């Protein structure tokens, strides 16, 4: 555990980092910034109040470490942390398994939790997991480019959390020929089962530490036909070598995948979950809600059979006829709203169904709960509430 002085030094360093500008706080992997929407990236200055809030959060992180919290608890205190991780911290199993690969990468899975059809892990990754070398001119060798795009400038469309890589990206400004060679080693987004079944990631993050190591967490979904009381999971380490060539205003990229290394751990399923269901017929729709309350959250879906015009609005993001339709759902308890931010996504299912994915904090009392639709006017229509009954 860190000493008080080490903790205070970390706090001071983090506050200093907050004032250095956005250049040193990009995302971990390359991201195309609003390219699909044709939007220009916006640079925002950090305010004094934001610095103060960040400092307070760092102080709370230091307190969490001093209190002996596990990695889920530490991640929950991070400004980018998911609030649910505080609940995962309470119920997660302590795994504390560590592996070191021949090329010097150390993976340590600290905690894990298997509930219903989901698995959570927290992990640490250290070693020589990334490198970046910037070159002037053009690459000498004949390279088969995987991606070539005209009028694309890396400095305008890409970011990295790795400081040296971000500095190299900013040099790929389209004013001349420059290229960079990068290596990356890290855990795949999703996990796998021992038989190779891939488990899609539905939540997670990874954060670079001051010493260059990485801490992170993952939430992955297990197919229903694979669920068992005991399952062996795999975290997989990928290796990627890339060449990125900014040929003036033409972007070129070649990526080569390396060996994959697997790390296995076994978990027991927690099955003490509560299923909640309800339905409602509106003037021109029918809705069926199916949610599961566990130790971490209340999550599920609302399937709405509706006019085809609703589907068109969601598919095109355009509503020229100003159709009044369901836009969101709020969670109520005993007639009072308790959560307004639960909708995670919506998608069309055929020509006349919308499926809303929702996620809420688990109420202490699962009785007298209701889902209330919110229309285009952003007002909850309590007269159309779907009352949730436990099975």
C-alpha cells in the first residue's frame, strides 16, 4: 500500500496533469472523431471548478486505497468510473491470479464476479506493452495497406491516451510525408469461454497509470445456451504491429496481428436474481417490459410494438412530420421518479417493433416499481406507466 507521502505526491501530479490541456488526455486507442457525422472535433478548456472536482475525486481515490478497497473500488472512484463498480466491489470474488508472458507482459486479474448471464473482471497490465517510433518521409519497403483514405489527416481525426503516441499523431498533420510504427499489447475487449465462445463486452474501461501500467475492468455477456453454475473464462492478450503513413493528405495504414495468449480463471454463478415483468397498451402501441434485478443493477429491455413511422424516425434520426412517439423511459417507485437516465440504447426489430435497453440502480425495495414512457416533449406520461411485478 502507498504511504501518505506517496499518495499526496500522486494527487499533486494528477492536479498538475489537469492543467496541461487536452493534448495529454486523449482516448486509449485510435478513435475517428465524429467522422461519420462530418463534425469537426471541438477543443474545450478545463475550468477551475473542473480542476477542483477532479482534485476532490483524486482525494477520494486516495482514501479508497488507504481503506484497503479492491481494484473495483479503486476504479469506482475514478472520474471515468462506472458507479456500479462500488456494488461490484462488495460482491466480487478475489482472484489475484498473475501471469507473465515470455515477451515481458504481466497480467493480473484481481477480482471477478459472475451473476446471471454476465461476468465482470478487474485487472492490471504492466510491462513493455506499447511503443511508438516517428519517421520522416515515406516507408522504404513495399507495404500492403489495409486502409487507404483520401483527404484524411491523422492529427485532426485521431487521439491516443499514450503521451508519446499522441505527440507522434500530432506530427502527422498532412504538411509533408511522415509515418509512425507502433506496437500494442493488451486484453481483447471481450472475454471468451474455455471452448472459444466469444463473450461480447457491454461495459468497461482501461486507464493508464503514472508508472505506465494499465488498470481496467470489463463487463461481458454470456450467451444463454452457455450458462452453467461453474464456468471457466479466458482473458486474451493480443499483439498488434501497425504502420501509419500520412502521405500528405492521404492516410495509409497497415496492421499485422501477432500471437494471442490466453489466461484462464473459473467462477461460480450467482443466481439469486429477481425477474420483473409488466405490459401496457397505449393508444397506438403495446409494450412489454422484462427486467432482471441483481446485486449490481436493474437491467433489461422494453419491446414496443408500434407504427412503422416510429421505426423510420429511429432509423433515420429525422422526424419531419413531428410524430409524437416514445423517446425514453423513467423508473418510478411508489409514484415518484427515482431515475431519469436509464436508457442505454434502442434498436428496430423488424418493421413494427422497437427494443429499448434500460439500466438502473437497484432500488432497495423492488415493490411498487413502474416504467413511465417519455415522449418527444420530454415529459413523463405517468398515465401510461408499466407496473413491474416480480415472478
